[in-house]
């Protein structure tokens, strides 16, 4: 009786980088204090379901770091500070790996 051993390895590919939509980079427009942040969907070559993490930072106010977002938008639950410049970035997560920050 012949037998053979087969090793099967499964690999995962991280999702692609997210493209930010609004507000745009360098946008100095005055926004509502509950600004809506939007981005384009990342692509996952393994067809894994994706969720997103957003990181919103400011030199003068509390940072926001929110994960497990299933949509392509985020509206801040708390009001953003007045007269502050914010920086924001998003990355996708496929349940195994994070993609790069936008």
C-alpha cells in the first residue's frame, strides 16, 4: 500500500490601500463638527470580507481611533474641536491582515 504526505499551506494577501474621498487632502474648508469621512473600498484578492479602521488626529484635540467599520463612511459621534486642523487615515482589515494606511 503506497501513501504520500501532502502539505497544503494557505496564505493570505492583505487588502489594498484605501483611497480617501472626502474631505480631500489639503482641504481647508470649514466643515460641520460632525464631519462625514468617506473613502473608496479596498480590494482583497482573497475575497475576504473587509472592515475598516479610521484614525483621526489633531494637535489640539483628542484623537479618534475607531475600528470595525463595515461601511465606507464614518461620521464622528462626538463633535470635532473648533478651529483645529485634523489629519485622517483609513486602512482595511480582512480578518487576518491589515492593509497599509491610506
